[in-house]
């Protein structure tokens, strides 16, 4: 695989090798040299000793920092009732916005589509009807995994688990554009990155002016599916086969075939953006933190089912981007 700037990736490299290269490229990116016209902020659920090392008796060695940010689907501390979890999430959001000088009225939340077998739904926030969700924030009446605006006061936000969120700013004939793209595993596998490029081309994006910031996502070592599918994902999604790592076929006592595999989502998103959008590695920065690692402070849907004794509640962080003055 060849990146711009003549940086090459050996296909035999380990997964950690992919991120070592990206970390080196990050040091040479726009964010480290010229800065950014966007401020990207992500909440941190908790800090402390790795969950692998903790037992319930040592629970106090891991501290909740920002807490759960989503009032949906019963996310939040298991010791609270469903109603209490909703209020807890709303209070956490309120505190997060206050301490980061964010006006909640300016925030537009992603409403993920979740059916990734369909073409990418793209929403113009300047024209799409909005309504208030459970958190008290505005989001589109129509679900979609990409949204954009030309209103420089708009703050774009999402509550991801292990999916990278891509924020893009660029010049267009209508002026600067701000874009949010949600990249779930199946979204990447179904070609959402290429579909996003087609839309941005139609909006007249000047790709030389584009600056791309990608939030953390799952890494192949820890973002794993066990006996999840009755097909080899590399065969089902041949154009994204490098997304799936350490694939193993299993057969149970009934003769049913299933596959175990890791999903190297963050690196795959980075590499496909560079390749398919034709941008230089200078124009993109990826936070290479592994959200699924037991050491990570970020929320993780995958980690919530890994059986750690401490901090196993299924929660969500919030990540947002706003234009700087």
C-alpha cells in the first residue's frame, strides 16, 4: 500500500505496525504544524489502572471522569435505574458543554442510520428539519451517517462507541464547509468513504484545502468478534479485506461454521480516506488511541461485553467539532 509522500506500508506488518506508521505521519500533519480551524473535543469516560488488572475489591483504582453521555438504549451506570441513567447522561452533557464553553443551542447531534447495507444518507443541516432528542439537543428528523453545514456557528457532535468520527473542513464555492462522517465497521465495508467523496466533489470541495481530523476507534488486537458470522468477512467484503484481521474459521459440535476475527477499524478508515480521497497525509490526523483496549479511558461498546470485573457498563462518550474564530 502506498501513501502520498511516498510512505509505504508492508502488508505483512503487524497491526501495531500500522499505528506506528500513522503516529509518525501524525507528527508531520497539519495539526502538528499549522494548527486547525476546527476545535475537536472528546469526553473521557474514566481513568486509572487497566481493567484487566482490577477486581471489584480494587474498584476505587479507576475513577469516573466525564461519565456516560448518551441517554439512549439504557446506557450508563448499571446501579442506576433507567430513568436515573437518562438524567445522569443529561447532567454529564450539561457539565461537559459548560466546561468547554459550548452553547447547547448550537449543537447538532448525529442521528446514525444503522442500516449500513444502504447507500450513505447525507444530510445538509442548513436545510434538514431538526427536532429535540432525549438529551435535549437538536438532531435531524432523518437518520444519516454524514451531515454538513456552511453555518460557521454550528457545532457538530456524535456519541460514538468504537466507530471513528471524521470531521472535515474545506473551501467550497459557497464558502467553508464543516462535515461529520460516522464510520461504523459495515459503513467502511460498504463503501461509505468513497460515497462521501462523491458528495463532497459535487459540492465543489477544494481538496487541497481539506483538513481531516479522525477520532479514536477500535484496533484489531482488541476489537474482536467471536463466532459472529457464518461467512469469511474478507470474502464478503473483498475491497475492505484488510479491515478484518486474524480471521479464524470454527465449526461447532453441530457442524455449524462461524468465524472469529478482529476489526482494525481506525487504521482502515485512515488508509482508505488517504487513498480514496486523494489527499496528502499532511492533511489528515488520526487519534490512534484504541477505544476497545482495557487501558483506554474512552467508552467502548465492544469492551462492555469482554467480561472485565470493573467499569463494564455500556456507555458512550461525546465528540464534537466547532469552528475557531
